[in-house]
C-alpha cells in the first residue's frame, strides 16, 4: 500500500513545479497551504518538517523532505519510470536526466537568483543584474543547441526533465532572461507550458 503524500505549498512559489509534477504523474495527494506572507513557514510545527522554513515541503507517510529539486527527482525516480516519464535506472538517459535537472536548478539557477536579487533591490540594470542576463544568455545558447537536435530534453518524448528544466527557464523569462533570442528553446518552452499539468493552480 502506497504511503500518503502531502504537499505543503504556497501559490506562485518554488512549490509550483512540484505541484505540476504531481499532476503530470497523476499522483493522489493532499495539499496544505502555508501562508508565507504571514510567517506560517516559521512556526515550530512547520520547522519540524523543514528547518529552512520554506516551501515546498513534501511528506511521504510521516517522513518529510524539502528542496524542490530533491522532491522532483524523488517523484521522478519513484513514480515516473513506470509512467514513461523518467528513464530507467542505469541507462545513459538517466545520467542525462540528473545532469540537466541539476544544471537548471544549480548552474542556471544561480544566475536566476542573481537576477532576482538585483530586481528585489530595485536595481535590475546594475552590474549584477546585467551580468546575470548575459550569463543566462550564454547558458540558453547551450540549451538551444541541444533542442535544435531533438524535440524534448531527452529526445523525441516528453519527460519530467522537460518539466523540471522548463519551470526554471520559464521563471527566468519572467525576470527578463532573453529566451526569445533562442528559437529552439523558446518553442520548446511553449510546448512545455502548454501541457495540462502545467496549468495547475499552485
């Protein structure tokens, strides 16, 4: 018998890709809204689940986990293979899946956070904000080159890698990343965002 899954979330936050992944996988789960605007994430009961005091947090039975990338990779490994949405263990495709998801959240994500910090300071066009855009442009060129050769991140079929990478790229476009300069990446992102699972309200 499968263990109950609970997603602790807030609208329009880092929890959104996790909610979309759960929808894509068709996994039954409960959602608990954490109002981060009033500080609910800093209450002792929530900190017991996630000491960082952030969303998303996922519990599987009584066991909690946190960090969006970790949750997405766990969902993919545990539930994506049998649904044809994640490569089998030990395959070259699995290595690429781990690599590109981490690339999105760590390598590209570092520039997203750099850009976000400049915007939050009210100086999006300062040296840091501009340098972040330039770095994202270079990384988007790498992504565009890959997508010039194939329809989806792992080849001819959509996978949760597309959801994971697409969620980060999509948010970066909202921050001004020049996705429109990279036609293959832009067309791919539109296909990712058009999927029904990406329309969940989270």
